[in-house]
C-alpha cells in the first residue's frame, strides 16, 4: 500500500507545514533523516530535527559554500535547508520543486525569515531544468534524488546549468549490488518512488557526464549503529504520541507503518544493501 499520508496535506496543515505530511511531525522543515553519529541526537526524538540540520550544514561545509555562490536547490521541499543556507552562508538560492503546495509553504517560511532577498522559488522538473546553461555555481540536491525517474537525464541537467568550476552537492540514500529485486520492490512501496540507483552506478554516471568527484562520504555506519540501536524505541516513546495526537483516527496506524518502513531501511543498512551518501563533484 502506498503511504500517501506521508505527504498528507491535512497533517501538514495541522502542524503549520502544508506539504510536509507526517515527516514534518518528526523532522520539521528539513524532511531528511538525521544521519549523524551522535547519541545526543538519536536518544531523544526532540533532537532529530537538530540532527537533520547538522546534515544540511555538513554538506554545505563540504561544498565550501560562500556569499558569492548562486545555488540551485533541486527538490527544495518546504524550504528548510534553503533558509539555513541563506541565513548561515549568505549565498543566493533558487529553490526548485514540482509541488506547488510545498513551494507555497517554502515561500511563506522564507518571508517569515526575512530572506526573500536571497531566496527565490521556481516550479519545475529536475529532468528538464528551466534555466540557461552555466547559470549556477552550485547545484544542491538533498535526499530527493531517489524520487527522480530518469536519473541520468537529471545528472546531465545538473551538469548543464553548472558554471565552470561549479559544484554538485549531493545527499541521498542508494542501494548496493547486494540489494535483491524484493528489497527494491519493498523500498519502492515504502517510499513511493519508482527507481533506485546503486552507489557504483551513481558514481559511474557522475563521472561519465564529465564531473570530477572531490569528496565521497558514506554515512551507512549511522544506520548500522546508533540508528539501529535507538530508532524504534525512541520513535515509540517520543514520536508516536505526537502523530496520534495530530490524527486520533489514523495516527496509530500511520506511526506503526512508518516505524516498520524505517526498520526495513535499517535492515538493509545492516546487510550492506543500502548506503547513505554525501558527495561533492565539480565541473572542470
């Protein structure tokens, strides 16, 4: 069963993040997991959003973002990472999203943060970017590449809109060659996407379009370690009651479904079938 309620507008409205769905209850406006090796983060559900922010800043530091950058945030969600990048690194940002609802939320949050002078938003498709060639010094894609159907076309588009010496800053989970057809089918069902790419295929595709890999970091040890140790118990203690309070009719079912889906990803990390990657590649 597709987990449509993960992106439920009804839930998003209740928590003040239309378009974020159940993920917004857990991670606020970041919408990506806290893949950090910190007990302080994993032992308390209230800290998971802080861990997600740490992941955002970690990739920004890897990319050496600075005030002179013009960054394209491909799949910008509800604007959480873009706001952090504009606020803390002072760079200019264009957020791209195919969801008009998420874009509306992102624009409203950006206005509240008084960052309209640094962040613009555009509705568009990662596989056919609505921008001129060599428009950006950095293309940023954070925990959304797995949603893209034609991943090679998207990578080629990222390359096209990058300026010379520009950087691709990438964050996502990817399968390994150990993943079976059944593993992939369950991932597709759990997270409502059609295509998964392996770590080696991703690396080869990045190199094949002419980008040069500068940094490649694997955070699977977080999935195998602290996430495996703490996720289920802390989710039940700190997160599940919040979900039930938001939706008394469906909350328990939603929470149990979500916990099982994440537990499946943990099983894949432990079996070396799934990796969590952040990398920087440059156009040279």
